[in-house]
C-alpha cells in the first residue's frame, strides 16, 4: 500500500476551463504502432502517466529509439515489423493491463523470447482471455497458475489467422488478437458481443493497414507494413469523467473540459449522466487525427437515479466508480447490471466502491454483476482506494457533496493515468490536499 493520501474538505464548486491529460488507450497504441512502423511518428498530447510510460519503456528496451515525452510530445523512430530486438530482461508493465494484454499479442509473433511482468494488482488479473485465443493462433505463452502474469512468450512461433467469437466485450482482447494478426498468415477476425473502444482499428487504418468491419466483426490480413504518421492524442474522457461528475453534483459549478475525445465507443459516461439529468454540452465538435473531439461544458444539475441501460455498460466501463458517486448524490435508486467485468479491473471495483460508499454512509448493495445505490447524502470518513487510481479520484469528487471531510488512502497510483490530478482539481475548486 502506498503512503500517499488525499484529504478533502467538504463542499465547493468546480469552475473554469481545463484540459485533462491525454487518452491512455490512444497513448499506448501510438507507441506500439509507431514502433512497428516504417518512418518517424510524431505524437502530441501523449499521456505522461505511469501506464503509458511502461509501454514506452518496453519498446525502448526492445531497441526502439524514442525521444520524449516532453510536454506530451514523443518522437518514435519506427523499426518496421521485423525490427524489434531481444530486450535485456523482463518487461515490467507495472499496473497496466492494456500494456500486458496488447503486448502479449504483438510479441507472440516475434523471433525472440520475452517475459512480461507487473505489480501485485496486474499479477492477479486474468490473462487467459488473451493467452487462450493467442494459443489458437499458434502462440507459445506460459502463464502462472490460474492464467496470471508473469507471462513467458516464446519466440519463433508461426501464427495463423483465426475467426474468434470473443466471449466478453473487451477492447484489450480484440486489440491483442489484431496485433498478433499483423504477424499471422491469412485473415484474423474478432467478433465482439457488444461494441468496445475501436482505437486500435482507427489507428491501424491511420498507419495504412486495411481493417474491415462487418457488423460486430472486425478483420485484418497479416503480412503488411505500417507507415509512420502523426498522432494527436485527445484529452482522456475517462479522466474528464471525474470532473463531469464533480461539476454535475456541486451546486453552482460551470466547468469546460477542452479537447476531449468523444469517440462513440467511449461516451457512455455522457449518455448515462444525461439520462440522470446532467447538463453537459458538446461544443466545437471536430475531428483530430481520426478521432472525434469536443469541448465539454458541464453545469450543476439535479440528478435522479436510473436503471443503467445494458448497452451503455461497455461504453462506460472505466467510468463506473465516478458514476457511482453521481448515483449517491442523485434522488432515488440507481441500478447497474451486466458489469461483472468491473470485478477484474485494477481492483474489484464493485466491492471496493461499495465498501467506500458504505463507509461514507451511503446505502450501496453490491451484486454479482453490478450494484444498487440509494441516492441521498454522503457523509465524511476514511476510504481506501486499494491502489486503484479511478477509485481514489472518484471519492475525491464525492467531497463536493459530503457533510464532513473525506480521507482517501493509497492514492499513489493516480499517477498511472492522471499525473497532476490534485493540482488541477484544486485549480478548479476542489478542496484537496496530498499528504505523505
Ligand atoms: C482498454 C480497454 C478496457 C479498459 C481499459 C483500457 C484499452 O479494458 O477498461 O482501461 O485500452 O483497450 P477491457 O478490454 O478489459 O474492457
């Protein structure tokens, strides 16, 4: 457990204009595709958080020359599809599930052996969801008991394309197979049970790879090349989500979040908050490097509880901790179902959020695949994030409506996705202090 704590005084409102850090999913992919491309890829808006830096360092360890990041700018000197080199040791991917799952696919088709490791949280997360279908493609990957990391990938496997009906709605699994598919003979297809974020497909097209989609199925053919291109990473809607919730629940708030990615596979949080009565406007909608972006203006509004529509669940999968805080401040009951995936994130987000909400006096009932929250007041108290960045930031926003101070334990991992969170939140009106 880390020593960093957040201390919050109750009340306040959020106002002003800010740009939250770059999108984590897109930042990871920019390093991966830029490294495999021919030519020089210039990235702007890159997330300088620990997760995307873990990906960047992994590619440096495999011989890719990468300059930066400096104020979000990264220059990647692509080595081509066959140019990665044997690293000098295991690749340590820290807390980052996206790095481990996407790299499993990308590295399954290399000529060298490589070991992927991570922290205690990542070493307890399920990896068979990628290693099983990758084995069907011919990959040789050994896991620890229970399908956990470290993963030992043997080089020299010859991969063949598969047509994979994906059992869960996971962009990480889909992306892992598509990246392996770049090295496979023939066509690799993944059919998703529900739409998931499509940044891999969009960015592959930007690098010149033909990716086709028919309904819920996405396919590509191996053996091609990637051509370097510029990547502009928009601000992360998952980081904006804390402020969308905070400004919605804190009376008098009027906050604008600039240049936020609004890819329709990511906007569940806006759809759900609007259905609860939130006042969110999309201003200056535009396209930036193959991804739609907008400025989001959010003003405080009275929220009411809802049954969260099932089809919104994969589109808001990372935003539920923040949405649970909105539900606690809404009038009436909010019910979430069909979200068992939340139990295998950086923490068991159903249990950890329920425990924290209950500690703050909220009536929250966890269920196997969701939660039932009765809106009303939030009290003061102490909660633990269990080393989960999104839990820590969600409870920080709860202070805006709490009746007493809130102390949040184990907050170091906020740096995985949102370095500078407490400073930026303070700037727009959150009463937050960091304590060691
Ligand atoms: C991600 C996909 C999602 C998400 C994660 C990032 C990605 O995970 O929760 O934060 O970048 O592909 P799943 O694929 O496990 O749903």
